[in-house]
C-alpha cells in the first residue's frame, strides 16, 4: 500500500451508497503534509510533461491543487460552480452533475485564465462517474489548450469514470484506486498499482 492508501485504511469511513468519507484529512480538515506528498508523487508521475497551469474544480479540489502546484511552480485555476458577479467578461461554461449532491451545476472559468497555449494538468480529489472531469476536459478543449495529464487522489475503480477517461486517451494517474468497499465491515480494497 502507498501512503495515501494507508491513510484511507486508517482514517477513511465507508458510508452506504458507495461513498467514502475522507473528511478528516482530505476534503474538510486537510492534512497539508499528506497533500505535499501527493504533490511530489504527481510531479514524479508527470515528470516528462511540461505543465503551465493546474485546473481544478471548487470546492474540495482547490486545497490539493494549490499544494500540488508548488511542485510544478505554476498557477492554479479553479472552475467556479455558480455564476459569480465577480467574474467579468467571457467565460467557458460546462454542465456537471454532482455525485455527492445529486444535482447539476454549471461550472465556469474566465477566458482570461485559460489560453490556447496552456498545457494543463487537471487535479481533483475524487473520480467516480467522471462527470466533474468531463466538465473540466470540455472547458480546456473549448479554450484550445492541451490536456497534458489528469491527477486524481482517490479513484473509485468500481465506477465507470476512470475507464471512460482512459479510453478517451488521457494520461490519468490516480494515487489510490479503490476496487471495492464494504459499509458493513468498513473495509476498503485497492487495485494493484
Ligand atoms: P464524479 O463527477 O466523478 O462522479 O464525482 C466526482 C466528484 O464527486 C468529486 O469531485 C467529489 O467531490 C465527489 N465524490 C464522488 N465520490 C465521492 C466519495 O465517495 N466520497 C466523497 N467524499 N466525494 C465523492
């Protein structure tokens, strides 16, 4: 098991409905030392890639993306989930269905912050059905920028997102791939890395 898998076993909680709660270290309270290890690992896995920008989605991707960005020395842009009066000018917009909240959101990025010459690394906390990622991918494509890679903390391998994204030809790296989990016993099994 790698460092993230060990932490999931130690502090993750399996909930009914295929939800893994990791709010004590990943997406509510945040363990920055752990994020730093994740950043170093993504840097190693995407070592051959030239990255100019990291793109994530609010809210829980932002913390991870910021620490990862310190390993790539590039700015972070996050897609906003609602139309903010603070966003001026033209925007890229994508529709995203939320796995945890069971609703549809529009996510938006100002055209100012994603340029055709950008080489983008997409970072997010979870990959389940892939809706969040598909939204981010469509925004990058609309901008005419290139997607150099996708880095995910926890992929739920029993849901179709990972397969769909890899089948589209993207370089997707997930630090922990959950193969199965059981809410009754609280056990989590990981795919062989
Ligand atoms: P997807 O769009 O791939 O179906 O879901 C991705 C998003 O849903 C993630 O950004 C994450 O916020 C949320 N999510 C999906 N599955 C889980 C889960 O098991 N636990 C938690 N905490 N969030 C999840």
